[in-house]
C-alpha cells in the first residue's frame, strides 16, 4: 500500500506543479497587447484548455486519493483547490472564453480589449489556486 501512496503523492505534486507552471506562463506571456492579442488568445486557448483540464483534474483527484489513503490535510486542501478550478472555469470564465473564441469577434473592438483584460483577472484566480495547492504540497 505504501508504494501506491508514494505514486499518488508523486502524481499529485507533478500534476499540480505543471498546472501552476502552465497557468503562470499563460498569464505572463499570453495576454499581449496590440492587434494580434485576440489571435494569440485563440491559438493558445485551443492548445492549453485540454492540457489544463487534464492536469487540474488529475492533480486534484491524486491529492484526494492520498488524503483518503493517508489523511494528510495538505492533500485534502490541495485537492479541493485543484478540483475547484474546473467549476470556476466553467461558471466564471466560460462566457468570456466563448466570446473571445467566437469567429465573429472583432479584433480591434473596445469590448474585445476589455474582455481580454477581464480574462487575465479571471485567469489570475486559477494561477493563485494552483500555486496555493503546490505550496501546501511542499509543506510535507
């Protein structure tokens, strides 16, 4: 049983850290200004969305499995933070994502610029949640 716990611990730490790294990278380089900001968003969204979904769910479920097997509170809190990213994204971010991904969206409109700024703020919450989860996992 001990080797399974170690495997789940490893998977949870790697998945959460990868999610945090990808999310932070997107936050830093993804939000660009100028005429190509929307093109860049649409291109990167298609690549990052499935990766981040898998990492957040796998990391969260791995953390919760470790908590179930071993009862480490940091794994419970980390798992809950990582799993909470998906509903936050679906409820809080999806309307903005859908508008920005729409092929009819005007690249140079003020609404598009405002929504790109809003997206950055919304995405910052995901970054903070994932960094919090990784920080808790580091307290082992």
